[in-house]
């Protein structure tokens, strides 16, 4: 796989990870299960369920490697724009085929980095019930393994002081699943191949979420 993109700063993503560690462990009580399943080197895609705005920062602070997330462009406002760019995050326009975001994401994988994706495309029930094709495209195009991640507890309750986040010092579970290949080994990137890959991905992510709920009692 080759692209013409320049990979977002790995050093910036490492700084973002340190910030995430400080904030997430300082304000809440993350319980991380299965982090050893994330390959220690080489390209990997973390596919994360999305029920709360805290899910991305929580993963940045608990993943064993720095993560470059695809984040909706609406989050890049005011001083957050240079900050998010500085910590290696990727802006994506969800209303169109964002060529720059695609190139940047593929560059992360080409350079052996970790790409974080909310495959549901937007915040919802966090149950992987409806997946967009973007995850399948990146996985099949790059050949990078996919690691399913379930963030549980972020949307269970709201803090009385700040309703937008869970109660401070409450427990949030982050469960990493087994890495898997999304493609069928043929290298095909046709619409049919991507649809089939999306089906395989959805089955694996849904199964992981069910297992994570049993494991954590959520």
C-alpha cells in the first residue's frame, strides 16, 4: 500500500496519549482489559463503539499505543483546531467523500501507526448496529488488522456537576478484542468485496461487544 500523504505526527499523538492518560485516570477510574491484544508494532485499526463524547479521549488514554482518530470536522473549532492537529488527530467531513482525510488515514497506516475509527460514523447507542463502509475500505486497502474495542460505562450515568460526562471517579471499562483481518485475502476492493468485508466486521464487532458486556457485567 502506498499513498501520497504525509503521516500526521506520531510524536504529537504520543503527547496526546500522555494527556489522555493524565485526564482519564485523574478524573475517572478506567478498567482496561485485553490491551495486550493490540499488536505492539505495525499498522492497526482500532474500531470503537461510540455512545458518548468521552469514548475517544478515553481510548487515547488507555490504548497501549498512540492513536490517530478520525474526528468530525465540527470538533475542530477555535483553539481546539490547532490542539487536535498538534496531537495527531485527523479532521474528516462526514457529509462528503473527504479525500484529504482518506489520504491522511492511509498515511497513518502506511507508516505503521494506529488509526482509531468509530465505525458507526456518529454517536449513537454504541452497539455497532449500523456500520459505514469507511472501516472496511481502510482495512481492505491497507491490509491492517482490526482490533475491536468496547467502551462501556461512559453513558450509563451523568455527573450532577457536569451532566455532559460520567460522574467523576466512576468506573469506565475499556475492553480490547482479538485482532482480525477484514478482507477475504484476495485484495479485491470492489463494492461487493467491501460490502462483504463490512458484514464480516459487523459480526466480529457485535460478538466482541456482547462478550465485553458479559465479562464486565455491563
